């Protein structure tokens, strides 16, 4: 058996990306990722483009992952060599205008070799990414790779398929919270007899079993007709459900559990009394239209009025911290403007927004900070320039935190002011009515 490959460029980028994600993300929690067998085929839902790969990859300490990526990004010798140095392997589609049979055959062969060597390969079995919080039909490529690997050694392998679910609070926004959950690993040896008698059926069965293993680990809204209403209801009813059921875990885990509970309750209501649910859905969409009209968010409506004393204390604290905020803003304004004007403004697919923001920012911000440290070094000395560069990531993080809380304080004050209007009072009544109609 060949030795599992080790990439030094992967190691360097691993720590760079992990540090960057600590700055970029909000809360970041991983559950049940200990003692995952080797070799393993990591499989997860795919909602947030490259961010899904980066979050999972940089949270794995005991192994280097190989992962499948779109073939078109490997164009050019330099790009291809660099990406392969990071343990990335291309998968080609008809639109890539290459001989996809031959090209993908080579990739599948490489995947099989790495799994035989005890490695871990990351793949998205949905085959593409999309915004809706739903598990799309799984492609069979992951199953074929797994069975080819097992067949090559007569199923004398410990290969497992590992389902992984990712849950983002707001996938395309900076400081989004993310929960990564590992499910029960599926041993490929369980399918040996079935594969030997009927390969196609074994592939279908493994694909089905993986889908069933993924759904509990992610937000899966089955209904397409009522998707938007359920997506709104899982947030609108979250506090009510958490107060009633007292879910265990930190706030991120509680949010996930309450979301799953609400979605299950909505889909049960659709099956048992769709007419009533359609009324709730209509009211929910009307409520969302109303709060959007006034540029408000639902979390503001969880209170009839926000305590003016608490708002004033927040503002006083933010005013005290204003010098830090100004310092962070002035030193990060240039890379932010470049990122927004030159890169983010050209993003056509919203799913790529977070990926572009993070990957470009990961290099752009440090480069600008280093350039800005030159005059600091000239006037204050080399040590001050070094301190400036090393502290800027943390100053930037603090600046983001202050910015979010400033926006929150302004939103609460504005909500209190607008609450006097009869239209806002009507929205409060409508929200209360929606919550009362949901059978939880």
C-alpha cells in the first residue's frame, strides 16, 4: 500500500485560512468530529460554495484532506500545479469543453489511490451548490468511488462514508455563525454482499442511506411550494420554541434544534391541514413584506418596546469605544473599498459572495496593512511597524463587533420610534396571530 501524501503547502495554507476564518466568522462550533475512521470519504451538504470546504477542512486536525473541486479553476499550468499542491483534484463538467470521461476517470483513479493509502477525501455528493436550505438529490459519483476503492482490495478496508452537515446563520454575511456536525460513519463493508450480487442496487442503497444520514445534520425544508414561508417561520418562532422546550447546548445548537423542530411542525401541518397552513403562510409573507417596507428585522419585534435605558447604555459604551472604531475603520477602509468595488460588485451568483469576500480579503487586507506599515516604520520605528501589522487583524475584528452593535442600537431606537405608527402596531398583531396559529 502506498504512503499517504503529505503537502507542505497545504499545511501553510491550513493555518493561514484557519486564522482568517476566526476573524471572518462569528461563532464556530464542531460536534462529533473525534475518532473518525481512516480511510474516509467526507460528504456534506453544499450551500455556501468554497466556504463549506474551508470550514470543514480547517477544522480537521488529525489528517490532511484531499477534496474535489470544479475543473475549470485548474486551467493553466501554474493554477493547476498550485491547486494540486493543496490536495485539490478536478472534476469536469460538459461545459468545461474537455473529454470529461477521460479527465474524470483520472481523478477517480487518484481518489481511489488516496483512499487505499488511508487518506481522507472530501466531496459534495449533491454535485453543485445552491442557496435554499434543502438537501438536493445526491449524485452517485461518491458511491462509485467508495465501491471502486473497496473492490480493489476485495473489501478488506476500513473505508467509511462520513456524513457532515453545515448550518450557517446567514451564509452570505460576514460574522455568520456556523455549526458543523458529523453524523454516524457508514462502513462500506456493510454493502459487500449486495455489491457483489447487484452493483447498481448497492450504489442506490448507499446513496439513499447517505441522504438519510445527512438530513438530520442540516436544515432541510422539504416543501418547495411553502419554502419561503417555512424559512421565515423558523426564525420567527425560534424564541417561542426555545422557551417552551429548553433545548440543551449553547445558543448555536439551540437555534439549530429549534429550527429543526419548527420545520418538522410546519411540514406535519402541511400534511394534516394544508388549508390552515396556507393561511399562516399568507400571513407570514405579508408580515415579511411589511417589515421589509420599513427596513426592520423580525428580532426587533420580539419585544413590544426595547428599554430606552439599555439602548442609551449601549450608545454610551460605543461612544467610549469610538476611537478604537475610527482607528479600525481608517486602517481597513482602503482594502474594504477595493474588495467591494473591484470584486464583490462583479459577483453574479449570490452563493459566491462569501467565498469571494473571504478568499480575496484573506490576502488583500494583509497586503494593504503591510504597505500601510511602511510610513509607520518610517516615523515610529520598525518595531512599531511590526506591532501595527500583527495587531491589525484583531483591531479589524473588534471594529466589526463595534459596527454590529452600533447598527443594533440604532435599529432598536428606530423600532421604538416607528412603533407609534398604526402600521407597525398592525404588524405586531399579525406576528402574534401567526405564532398563536402554529401548533408547536
